[in-house]
């Protein structure tokens, strides 16, 4: 495509590969950087205004002793908190647990979400209602969702084990067994957040220009071909955005783990944000909690940047 | 599963396609029901007496009671807290949508030095663990005398909604045909005019979906609401957490399910009300018209 | 960009001023803010557990206002799980939002250490009513409000970990009901028989025990009680770990062994699950907080049991006596309050003989005063409960059955919770778990400056 010469940011030009209108935009670009900053200002002011002090405070606490009497950091202790945190087996274990959870849950939710979005996309009267109903798992408060799932999965009175029992399986310790607890946590998280992927994917599919399909059809392309060669490439920006948003949400997940498994048994489902939360809010160890938060922040930024480059590369490839 | 969805885009009315269509619709309904099962279960226990909830084997039908709804409606101050939740969630979602979609538009369509870095920074701001934000935010709010006020909670929520909006809307704007705003600008619109008059209406599906997502996230947020409010601005999730962690009586699953059900209702009603935007992409209409 | 730079500067400046502000609160007037008049009433705010905040507001406050109409009390509830950090944040402000704060048993040293609480026997003594009888308090609940030799809080909702038992299931199994003398050995022998098939269909449908088994700071209290009832403390008088020995391993192993006689899935039991299993008649005994008695034996909507089916006694005895574990809610006054007189008047009233009888009879709250415990409760079912409470208080007093009286108490319980959970799920043996817990607690205490 010749368009890539127009701006250095090829990503910005990845408009859907439709037709080829006259490229008259050139002259309107004059003075654009200024306008662009104008567009960015509200978001930047809000974020900077709200976040700079908290981040500065967290960094400060992570290098200090924390005085609970003032709820303020006092005295500079250098890397002491960090050294303690890096020697803390629970913290390292929680990073590992988070990694396992992310590696399994995210792809699962993305695939399931896009597949269901296609399924829900069939035109019929109930389509809108199904899509609206599909949002519900996200809306149920985590505490309630965790509790309901605990009830469903309970070996004694739970419906799931009751059903398994009818065919002679079980009772299965869904939450009591370390491995199955992870499975259960991923299951609940997937139940809860796949609807988000569906919501965004459906909107992305909706926004696809219809004439592309007509063109494809007149070219005699089959369904799979249309899907692979036209639909999916056009959906890449939306897929990438949904993935990044889900990734950032999943990294911070702790409410479901807290409500469903309490991070247990042992540390089997103790995701890192739950670990930090409990260090801070249960053990009142704000110094270590802040150091952990800083470490997690840095790891997340690095990984986010990595994902971000991949997604930009993907966007540009098609 | 995926292949059968393709007829949605065309409209070949052959017998096989129709069969496929019916199969797809059935599958769609079944998948939705599977996802809704825990919710149906929640609703069912909200009508049960506490002693009928934990039975072996599970009781499908038991004595129906409305007590769970009635007793905790007053006890947990559901109505005022629901109103608070609506104000906070709508306020935060709308502010985030305006600020976030403008930034998303700039990132998707405008030439800007450092756009990548800026975009990355905006995303990174979402990577801060919540526990690290909530304590300093409380300290600042207290300093300014702003604890227990809507604006404080709204602004706190805006910080975690904006990055999401920026990223989602950036993607949706990218999938819009570029000719749209070019045409508008030839008509004499400024960038800003083109954005509000052309771009926004054309990406309504994406916007409504993102808005719903924002409302949901703000709707169920617990940690910030709990720390930043005391009485006047307390939201529903705090009430729910209170019932869930009842250390005195225990076994409040009936009331919890009832309040959980009540919480879900407004969002579902809202989603049903705006469902036509969830379905009908307006982009096509605009370009063709 | 410049704007955001300026914001950064402003935010940083703000941060500095926040730390600089230690005590900007105005001086409290000599009358402690007074008790209010009809024209200008005094308002005080109370931060309490959500579980009973509304109940207090609706029932306790009006009763209080009959006597003190000019003190307006508003009670805010906070969900239990985040009540401690929330209270800490509120308490440490220069002008506190709350005049009265409530704390669970293990929080009092942490709250007191912030310097945010008044010493009730010194700071507010000039407003103490002549008839307020400190000596009438049972020493066990009263001790929940003491730290470092001072009385920071007074008990407002007393509670103990006790053993509930289902008399019908005991009878069905042909086992004698437990008493204060029942030992753990005897209990385990009975437990085998209490796992039974009650309806004769060949499948086990009732089990011996339900209690905390999951990863929760309250779970270790069960084996801490076993440890204490064998005369061993968690930490010795020098605040050094004292459970890293045979007694500790045995205590934890006892708790783990209970799992064998518990219903399937019991390893995830927290507070609600054992309660429901017991209320459904699925378990013969339950080690649980006494405050659930009414919902377990009396309220027909929540339980299948009746008062005559449910017995309440101390936990099985170890070598040093029967077991129980203290879990008393107590209330104190914020040091920086502008209305210490009104706040203390309110607290005195709830914890007076009169107030305590009102809360006991109306709300079913457990008393802390000997006069109430020895009196006749309004509800018939409460009489045996008070007897069990008295026995429990005595057991707690004798063998110091409470969580460590340290500002780090919750951090210690967190460590114990994790290691207990590892032992429960088979990720570690009792020896390994005890050893690991001892190591981590020693490390924690060392980092806080306690000589180890």
C-alpha cells in the first residue's frame, strides 16, 4: 500500500482496506500536532492530576519505614524493603501463580469471547437481548460471584458435584485441592470476563464495513477464506485493544481470588495483587506492600510495552 | 462454530444456510444460558429461606420468600446507596468517555510526536496496583476535605477508566474509514467539529460498548469506594461486602443474593435500553448515505 | 505539558504539607465538648462493623437518647474485612471523622499504638459516672481492651470460640454428650462414631465436625486453642516464638486430623460453611463463635434446629484445662475528638449494667459484666448460653487463650493462616508448617525491632 509513505506512524493509517477515495487529507494536517495535544489534554490532565502524587507516595513509602501512627513514611531505609520483598518466598510464588493464571486465562477468554461474539452476531430478533444478558456475569459483585461459585462447587451441597455424582464421579474438591483451586479460579474469572471480550468483539464485528463482504462474495471467497483473509485482519486493532485491556484488568485481579479461594490452599491461587492487598490491608505492612507494588508496576509496564509493540506490529502487518 | 456465523454477513437463503442459522441461534441461546446459570442460581437463592439454601441434595423448589429483599433493603440502606452508585458510575463513565475518546482519536488518527510514548504511558498508568493508589488518594482527599463526596470517588474511578477508554476507542476509530473525516473537513469542519459531528456518531456501537464497560467497572468497584466514603457517598458494593462479611449472624446468603440481584437489574435494564446501538453499526449507514 | 508539570509540583507540595501537619486540631474545651443542650445538641460519630452498625443506629441509639436526648449519635458501618485499615486511616487524621472507634479483639494493640486512642481510665476519668462499675466487668472480656497496661477500650460485644453440639446426632450415634471434662482423645474416639448414616440408606450423611479449615486469619485460632489448653503459649513473655516444638506440631496436627471427620469439602470451610452444615444437621459438633447461637438454635428462618437440640460448651480439654478463644469487640475514644465527654458518656451507657442488659435482651449481644452473666436473661434460651460463656471466660483467663497482644497481631495471624492452610491441603506436614511459621514470625518480629 502506498499509504505508508504518508506518515511515519503507519499504524495510524491502518484504515480498513476498503476502496480508495481521493487522498485529499494532506492539507488538513497542517498544525495537526497542536490539535492532537488539545485532544490529549483532558485525559492527560486527569491522569496526571490523580496519579502523580499517589505514585510518588508509593515510591517514597517503598524506600522508607512506614509510621502507622501518622500513616506516613518516615526515614529513608534505601533498598531494605526491596531486599526483604525479594527474599520473600510468598511474593515470588505469587508472581508465578499470576503468570500461570494469565497464560491460561487470557488466551482462553479471548478465543472464547470472539467465538461467542460471532455466534451472537447472527441476525434474529433476540440478538440484542442476548447480548445485553451476556453482560450480567460482569455485573455481579465479585464477593457475590465468588460466594455463588463456592456454593455451586461445594462437594457436599453444590450443584456441580451433585450432577457429577449422578454419573458416579466425585465428590471433587474443587477449591480444597491446590491444582483444582487454580482451575476453579480460572473458570470463575473466565465466566466473569469473557462477556467483556464478547462485548468488544461484537462491537468490532458490527463496525466492519459491509461492502468488503460483498466484494469478497463476488470474488467467490468461501466462508473460511472470508474469515481468515478479511474479517480477522480487519478485527486486529479491536482484538489487540481487547487483549490489552483484559491483560491490564487480569494483572490486577484479586477480588475473585479473595472471594472464591482466599488465595489458598496455601499459596496455590495467591495472585500477586491479592498478596499485596493482604500485606497492606491485613498485615498493615505498607513498606513491603509498596515495594511489591513498585516491582509489579515495573514488570507490568515492561510486559505491557512488549504486548503493545506486538499488537502494533500485528496491526501493521495486515 | 465460527464458520456457521458467516451467514450473518450475507443473506443466502438456501435450505442449508437456514438450517445452519437455526443451529447457530440455538447454540447462541445455549451458550448464553450456560453463562447465566450461576446468575439464575443466585436469583433462585434470593427467594429461599436461609435454611433451604444449603440442602443436600440441592433443593430446586422450596418455600418462596421475599424476606431477603425486604429485610436488607432497609438494613443495608439499598436505595440511597443504589442512587449513589448510579451517580458515581454514570459520572465517572461519562467523564472518562469524553476525555478518553478524544485522546483515543488523537492517538489513532493524528500525527503527533511521542504518540507511542504517550499511549504507552496512559496504558501504564493502569498498571499501578490499586492498593498503592487508594491510601495516598485518601490522604489527599482528607487534606482537601473531600472524603465521602461523589466527586472524589468519580475522579478516582476516572483514573482507571480513562486508559481503557483510550485503548478501546483508539481501536474503534482505527476501523473507521478515513474518508469520513476527510469529507467532513472538506465541508469546512474543523478537526474538533469533524470529531463530534462525524466521528462520534459513526462509532456509536464502539462507544456504547465502551460506555457500558465503564459503567460496569465503576458499578462493582469496592476498594476505592470503601476507603474514600463514610456515609453519604457509600455505594452498593460496600453494602454487599458488609453483608458478605457479617461476622455476627453468618449465613446471610439469601440477603446477599437478593442485593446481588438488585444490583444487576439497573445495568441490565440500561443495556437492554441501549441494545439497538449494540447491534446496529451506524458507520455503514453514514458512509453509504 | 507545563500544566501537568505544575500539577506534579502541586501534588508533591501537597504531599509535603500532609506530612508536615501533625497536630492542627484545636484544643478541646475543658468540659470535653459538653453533653449538649436542647438548643445545641452535640453530635458524635461512631465507626463500627457493618454487621451491627444499622442495628445500633436503629435500636441502641434511640434507647440511649431517652436518657441523653442532646447527644446525637451516628453509626457508620464498614465491612469487616477492611475495617481495620479503614479505622487506622480515619484515626490517624489531624481532625478525626470519628469520635468512637470499634475494634475486634486482635486490633486493639494496633489501634492503640497509633496513639489515636484515649486511656479510658485516665484521659476521660473526669467524665466517668460515679456509678460506672469497672470492677463488675469479667476480667476476660475487659482484658481485650487493654494494652501496655492501659485500658484503651471497653467490651461492647463479647464473644468466644466455643463448641456447639447437636444433641440428636449424639444420641443417634449413642455417644455421651461432651462436657467441660471431655478431652481431645475422648473427642476423637467419639468423632469416629459421629460420622454416621442417619437415614439408613447405606451412605454417610452426617459428620462429626465443622469449623474453620480454610486459609483465614481466624482458622489458626482453633489449633492455637488446642496449644493453649495444653498450657503452651504462641509467644513467650519475651515475645519469642514458643510453639516451634512438639506441642505446636501436635496442636496443628489435631486441627488437621479433625478434617478426617468433617464433611467432604470441609477444607474450604470458613465462617459460613460450617455454620450452614451444622444448621442443616450435617455435623454433630461445631467449633464456632458463640454469637451465632441465636441464628443456629433459635431463629426458625435460618436453622433447622431448635434450642433443645443444641448444646454449647467449651472446646475439648488439654492437659491444662478446657479450651475457648477470646473474640471480643470493644470500643474506644479517638484521642483527637472534640467531644470526649459525649463520646465517653455514650460508651459508658452501652457498657453500663443497664445498657448491657438492654443490648443482651434486645439484640442478643453477649455480656461482659458479671452482674449480667449471673442475672436472669429475658430469653429462656440464653440461660445455658450464659453458663457456657462463664465457663469459657474462665478457661480463657486460665490459659491466656487469645491472639498475640501485639501491634503485629494480624501479620502474625496471616503467617499462621498460610501455614495452616498448607498443612490442611497436604502441601506441607504439620512439622514443616509449624517450622516455617516459626521462622517467618521470628523474621517479622525481628524486623519490627523486637529482640529475637
